C-alpha cells in the first residue's frame, strides 16, 4: 500500500515538472509574440513586425526596422524546414554594430538574415546568391536559442549592382 502511494506521488511530481517545462518552452520559444512597428518610412513594415515568423517567442527584438548592407555567404538556395531562406552577410563597417559575440563565434562574424515564406514572393524581396552585395531591411533580433543577432524577418532585400 505504501509503495503504491509513493508511485502516485512520483507520477504527480513528474507531471507537474513536465507541465512547468512545457509552459516555459511555449512562452520562451514556441509561442507567439506581438511587436508593433515603432518607426515609419517606406522600408519599415507596419503592424506586428514578427507576423508570419515561426516560434516568435525565441526572439528578443532589438529594433523594429533596421538596415544592413553586405555580401551574401552561405546561401544554399534551399528553404529550411520552416520554409525560410537563411544566409549570412559579411556586413560593411557601419553595420558591424549589428553583430554580437554569438555572430563572431558561431557565424564567422557575419549577420544572419532570414526571408520568411510570407515575403518570398514580395516584389521588394530579391532572393540573393552567394557573392551578391545586398541592402536588407527587417527586424533586428537576437535569436535567443542560438545567441546571435539576425535580420528576421527580412522584408526588403535589394541586390546592389
């Protein structure tokens, strides 16, 4: 009888721990997040800047509209599992301020850029190739699980000739 009671107590404690971990994961990684645009201008998306982005809670928004210029690297031309195009840009000197230690250590000092499915057919979004020099606008975020900074989502991508 005492052994059966102990098993029930252990099962209840286990269920509570799993529930707490699930709630934490939802609100810090998987859940939605609404961040409204705070800047105006033709290159800044209005409304929720993370709309259409998966797992929004994993982002810390540093700026709702940021510009970066640089040369594309690590573009495979294939969409990731979430449908995004992801690549890195070796940013020009004025945009080095967008990088953090995670960028320096994990992506060779480059800025990660992601184009979400919602924007892939947008006439203001060119899908670049390695070696292209681009100007990109989007939300500047820290991807908390990876620890690096990104432009995600990128809603205006122009190949500079």
